C-alpha cells in the first residue's frame, strides 16, 4: 500500500473530507512515535507490534571499480516487529 492509497483509505474509513487534515493526523502520529523512540528506544503497541531503535554496525562495502574497500558509518535504524494481532489481520484470520 502506498502512502497515497493509505491516505485515501484513512480518509474514507474515518469520513474526513479534508485531505490536509488526514495528512496532519498521520504526521502527528509519526512525530509522537519518533519522540517516544528517542526517549525510550522501544515502543510497544499491544497485539500489534514493537517499534525499536537499533544500532547498525559498520560494514565493509566492496565495489569493483574502487581500489580499496570502504566501510559504512555506524548508525541507528528504526525496526518494526509485527505482533500476533497484526499478523492475524494481515493473513485474513477472522476467527474471533
């Protein structure tokens, strides 16, 4: 699902007429999530999944045209692990 498709889905599901209002709500969610990740490094949504900040180690990059191998810089990345509830919804299991 692309960002545009998600915005249209959210707009019709919540019966919001303004495209700008939908974008603001989505942007607010991401801002709050990123701020919480800065403070705690881990945010858990019960039955949905976990967002985590993980340290990525430097790695060796070999490009045939370059004479010497180079190394990437260490950085932090945001990872998401889906929970059981989200997996059931994604797989279409509706046995509830």
